[in-house]
């Protein structure tokens, strides 16, 4: 009876403060609506003990209860996340353990490899249910805002390759290469000699196969390797959606490692999620705790100010910074819609529990980007201490002279990757659906 009275009091308090499209179904068959609007989210408490999750409705508590099956939640993920965040804001104070907590997480090669495999080695088919055909698992670039996901992901890769001013015959290292889309595009478009490294065995296997199918084995090498074990120097280095796994305290070491791998006149581009908390705190109301437990163990987000300082500590000079927060909010929204559109297949591939984890995770990320809790920055850098002539005069090289018009979409080849243009000796280009034949390079 004590719990029932507390729950009744909590419900009355919420309804006095805010109207929500929420229905709570109780274990005794009764239900409570939180507005006159038809409910878009229904939370069912199967027994009295489940009420405790609502009494302290942090994102971690309610997320864990949903994932573990202690409560049942029905509704679209976007609506679920909006309602749960409203409950948290109304009930809890963003302080103490519900504040933007700073976590100190230990990192080692073994721990990092285990964390990567936990997140990425679900199955390739699982990721195919919500990613684009090229399986680019990072923020897309919506030049006009009306692009489909596949087009926006190709534009993101092209945007990166222009930022680093990639040229034919240059060497490129892609740290955290995923399923190989960037290195394949770089080899096709620019005839660059590429090395992609990943710690995910599933990504490694499929990326190698995609390189083979594209006929690019003479230009692209995929390795199952920690970036700290890479040797040699590269003209260009990209790291897309990987440095979130490094750890805030280890960022200077990470950028120092990149400095060592970068050629004297090289260019590096780091693309990654950041926190908007100046003290490197995680998302409030327990959101970070949920992600660490269920989604990204060992993951940490740094503030962009901390990132820029760490780059300088790693002896890299920052030459360009771009905020793509709006782009990642849209990317996550599309991923969430795709995920829900393939609900039954995802459940079959990953099981009910992992389905529930990802169901709220993808929509939760979209909400966090929308609310300015987290952001996404692309940062371009060079080795520090060079003369000013090494720097470009402007950002004009990042944007093609004839930008694609609104509504334009890239064509895809039969393997699900974008069609591409091949650079000619005269500086022009021709479109082709087969990889370029290049015999003059000595890839190392």
C-alpha cells in the first residue's frame, strides 16, 4: 500500500505540472492518462514492485527497466524518449548523480578491443537494417537537408576528402575504418593508397570482401589492428567516429600517436561526438550511465575545447573546425525510422533485449543532439610549428565549384556503393561504375 500511495501522489504531481501523451497501465487493470490527447506512449507496470522505476524516472532507471523487461513500453521511439525526458525533468533535479557526471574510465588495448567488439560485432546484417547500403555508421552530411541517407553519407565522405585535400598517389590511413566506405571511395575517386584499421572482426571481414569485390586490393589494405600498433607515415589521416572510445584523459596520447604517423606536410581530420558540458560531463538524468552500461562500454565524450587543447598537446595545429550537430540529429532520426521499419527482422537477428537497447539508444541520441547535450565536430589539423604557407587561404577547397543542386541524389552501383568519377590526367573527370586501373603506384 505504501508504494501504491507514493505512485498515486507522484502521478497527481506530474499531471498538475505537465500534460503528456502518456498512459500508464497498472498491474490491476486500471490505467491513468496524463492528458486529454490520445496516448502515443504506454507504460505498463506488470506488478507493484515495478512502480519504483517511475518514482525515480531517470533515463538510466527507466531505460534499464525497459531493456530488462521489468516494465513494458509501447510507442514510437521518438515519442518514448520525449516522454521519458519530460518525466525526468519534471521529477528530478539535474544535480548529484543526475547531473552531467564526469566519469574516469580506465583504458587499455584489451579493454578497448572488448568494448569495440561488444558494440560492433552484433552482426553485419543487424547494422544493415538501419544504415545506408554502404554501411556508413557515422554522421551524414545533408548539404541541402532534403537528401536521402545514402546520398548524404557519400556527401559526408566527399566533404572529408576535400577537407584533407587528398591527391592522387597519396597515402591515407583511416583509423576506425568501419566497413570500408571511406577508403574505397578515396581509392576510387582519388587513386589514393589506403590503409583502414578496425578492431571489429565483423567489420574487418566485410570491409576486406568489399575491397576485393571492388577490385581495389592493389590500393586498399584493411587491417584488424589497433591504431597504436600502426607503423610508418601517411600523407593523410582520417578518424571518423572512433575517438569517442579513446578516453578523455588519453586524448593527448591519441593525437600524439597521430602526429607520429602523419607525414611532415600531412593533414589529419578527426570527426567525432563531443559533450557540450565544458567540464566533459555526460548527458544528464542518467543518460550517460545507460549508454555506458548497455551500449558503449568504455566510451567517453570530451568538450570541443578539451579536444582542441589535446590536439595542441599532441603537437597538432588546428586549421579548421566545423559543427555538424544538426546533421547528426537528422542522421539518427533516419536510423531510428529505419530500425523501427525493420522491427521483426531486428528482433530475429539480435533478440528482444538488444532490440530494446538499440530502440531507445538511437532515438535517445537523436534527442540528445536536438537538445544540444552532445554535438559533432570535424576538426582538421596539421603538424604544429610549420610556416604559415602550409595553411590554406580559405575554406573554398572544401566546396566543389558546382555544388550539387537541392534534391540531387547519388547513383549507387550494384554492390550498394556510390558511383564515382575518376580523375583524368588533365584534371577533368569521367563517371564509371568500375574501379580505375592504376599500374603506376607502388602501394606499401
